C-alpha cells in the first residue's frame, strides 16, 4: 500500500496522521518491517520526508481492515472496453479509500460491479490512474489491467492525457492566461495547499468563457500542465478569485444555495493504451452545476459556449 506525503517531517509522525495509527505503533513497525520512500528501503522512524514523497508500506497485519460500506449509488459509464473505463464521477463521491473515509467509494462501486481492475496502485486504489477531489465532478479514467495502467500513467507524465475543466468563479478574470506558481502544503493550515516559494512547480491555463447576466460571476475553462493537489483552486486563489462553493479557499458561503465546489472535469483526452488511437470523451454536467449555470447565465447561449469544440478552441495556441 502507498500514500503521498501531504506534509514534511519525521516519517513516523507523518504516517501516524495519514493512517490514524499511534506514532509508537508506527515506530515499531518501521523498525521491524521497514518501508520504502521513493523506492528506497527505510528502517529509521526519524527519517525526514518531504511533501509529495511516495511512501510504500506493508503493515497489513496491524492495520484494522476497513469496514464494509453499503454501495447504494450508481455511476454513469461514459466509455468501456477491455482495457479501460471512463466514468462521470458524481460530486461528493470519494475516489478511493483512506483511514479518514467512512463511506463507500468509487473503488467500492467498481468492485461491486465486478469490473476487472489493475492492481498496481494497491488494494485501496485498484484501477485508479488519476483522481479528482470529493466535491469535484467529472471524467475519470480507470485501468482494467496493469498494462493499461502503466501506459496511462506514462501519458499523465508526458501530458498526452489530460482534462479540460469548467469552473464558476466569484469574480471575472482580468484576462485569459497562464499561471506558473509553485504549490506546497499551506504552512498555517494543513487542510489547504498554497503558493509557496520552494514548492513543487505548477502550471495552469485559464480561459474566459462567459460572464453572468449581472457580470458578477464568470464561467471559465481550465487546463492543467501539472497535477498538484487543489491546483486549480490554489492558482485561482493566488489571483484573488475563488470557485463558487469553495469556502476552503475563500468563497463566501451562501448556505443552502451552493453546497459544493463548482468545478467539473469536462473533457478527457488520451491515447488508447492498446491501439494508440486518440480519444476525446465529454462528461455531461450534473444537475447542480447545470442549474447554477442556467441561474446566472444566458441559457440560450450557454450550450453553444460549453460545446467541446468551443471550450478547446478557447485556449490560445500561444499559451
């Protein structure tokens, strides 16, 4: 099993928080069984890890098995063949399990459906090549075998696979353009990420699509060139803009009106892992996102504005 460090510090302390196991227990098992950090074997509990380090561990005998949660929902399949599956992840559905997750996940749904899944990412993350946050909705690809998983992971690295996002922001952008600012864990709030000097390189492109009827809000598209946690939200926050519903990063809550982050992974593009054919898959908007758009924007024009071709063409080739 693996996880990605969300903070720096002693590895026993970081693992204790991540796995919700006492630090003394973690210390014993690191000494006894060892762990791998970025493929290096470690038996020292005081070893210092950095943000985004990959920790691999095999503590199965001491970690309580996650409870079985009822899968009482369904997920729309946008595409499926023998190698991959593309789903339209609903808002409020967690992609994979973690110690803090106390509900059924997308991986639980995939297992219940009896769908063949790759095993490279470990038991909790069967099939998961990339992920999106719990409140974010949209297109997500799942690998059905290890060969497809390796191929798709390489595409993530070389950027031949990616997504175009739609977002509703609380203040129009001054211009379409690129944001290149390093991202790391917020030193004052570990639930948040932030633009931090010395953080991981991060690059996002934003394109203006439409102003709301009162010109207060804006529908924008976003494309990621790197894959940092909360990247779109952090880069927008650095521009003093916030996604509607994103109270974590500064949107002023409208309780009862907007109850989740209005961010949707709209268009997924990739090369088929077996035949190399270029694929483009559009994930329809969920009702809550669509209703919010229709409430604030010209309904007669918006469908043309959010057509796949228009969204993709809105990104200037000079970005």
